């Protein structure tokens, strides 16, 4: 069993060796991260209050391969699932705000809800150093990997002055510009404990 902490949050793993020499390991795990703290951006005399809605929950099944018998370097690949494959943000004004010399009242700014949504099923590949099933009771591992998310879809909903603009025509352009944001890097630190020993 392992406890992990990294860029995709905190999580837990279960692993089992598939071969007698311990070079092939199957594992399953899940990690979770959430952030929704409001931050404020000054815009003229007023402010824009931006509330992110970021929840990153990933369940992953993968296989690790140690190519060298006496070296703890490993390669890994697998597939994952996320039940919240999106990033959302809510924007509202506080006081009169100014955009490029144009001053807009708080009421006319309205509300903006924006989101990027990826696929729920993810691919994963990575490399690292350490063992998921330690030789002794305790072990440590570090892993650098990357999730493949697919191209994001852009959704923008709004009220207020944006309704008088042609921003809807720009959404396909924004989505094309976001096509390369298909990958999520991951750095994980893992503390393992051997449950069963002969």
C-alpha cells in the first residue's frame, strides 16, 4: 500500500508484483485535489472577483516495469478515469470596472461562467525511481508522468455587456487555440508499506 502526494493531489495506491523477480508490478490507485478560493483582480476603480472551481479526482490502473533487475528505475503505463474532467471559473464585478478605457458599472458587467472540459477516460505514461512493493516494510518512490486528456471543449455563458458583443463568434477560435492543451504533467512522491511478507 502506498500514500502519494503530488501535483494531482493526495491519494492512495495498492500494488502487487506479477512476477517472482518483482520487475513487473500491477497497481491501482486514486488521487484527489480541489481548489475554489476566490481571488480578486483590480480593474480601474473596481475589482473582478474570480472564483475557480477546480476538482481533480483521478482513478488509475497501471503496470510498472523495472527493466533492470538490480535497479529501481521503472517505466509505467496505464489508463485512468476522472469524474470531473473540467475546469470552471465564475467572474463577477465589485464596483465599477474599466476595460481599455471603457468604464462599466457593476450591474452591466453581469456574470461570466467559463469552463474547459476534457475526456473522462485518460491515458497515462511515466517513469520513476523506487518500488511500489518495497523489499523491506517501508519504501519511497518518485514518479514523473503525463496524462493524455484529449482536446478541451470551451463553454462560455454570460450576462451583461458581453451580450452586446460578438464574443460567440470567437469561441471556435478560442477552442482551436486550446487544442494543444491535451496533456497534464504529474509529479508524485510515494511512501509505501509492505502489507504481506513471507
